[in-house]
C-alpha cells in the first residue's frame, strides 16, 4: 500500500496509498506513529478521526483514473498538525444535511467539529487537496524553541 515516503526536516510526512478501503487503516497507523514522534499524542484522537474521514471520502467518492493514488501529508504547524489528503478527482466534497437515521454523510461535519479549520485547495495538475488543522492546547507538544512554531509550507496547495 505505501508507495512513496518523504520526510522534510522531520516536520512533514508524505505517503501515497492505493484507492482501497484498507488504506484508511494504514494511513491512520502512519499518522499515529508521526504524532508519537512529534510528541503530539494529545491530539491523536481528533487527528485520527479527521484523517479517517478525509481518506474515506477520497476512497469512496474520488473517481480517480487508473494508476493514480491518494496522497496524505502530515505537517507540523505551530502546536498542531495540518492533515492533507490529495486525490486526482476534480469533484469537491461538500457537507451534507442528513437525517438522524442516516448511515452516511456525517464525515465533513465531524471534520468541522474536530478541526480548528479545514478547506479544499487546488493542486498543480489535476485534482484537489482536502486539508484540516488540528491543534493542541497551548504549551502542549513541540515548543517554539524546538523550531517548529512557524507554519510549515506544505506542497504548494495554497490552503
């Protein structure tokens, strides 16, 4: 499943996954390892739910051309994390109004509730990046003296 790996100065992890439901579990495991390494386990629950929803949306709804993959990026920003999920589909996700008994359609509402901010950005070439920022409480995780207090640019997605 894991197709590509790149780490930039220890503050960004990039992976590519096949468009398959098991990629959700694998991406979650990778994010969990990164959060532990970055001492950001306080945000792990929220970050894993956000990632799960974004990758699940890409797997279920992004009708991507054969041979294309889903890319995840996890980047330190301030005292939190920017999560990005890239796919080659042009269709943009939208938050749905769902009934109380609906089995689907709550993913972006969960992302909105758990993330400090989220959005959709264009990519160079085809597709889009859906991103979210999840932050720890001030004073938790990496400190400003660790050199990661400023925003880390992530792959030119413009979010």
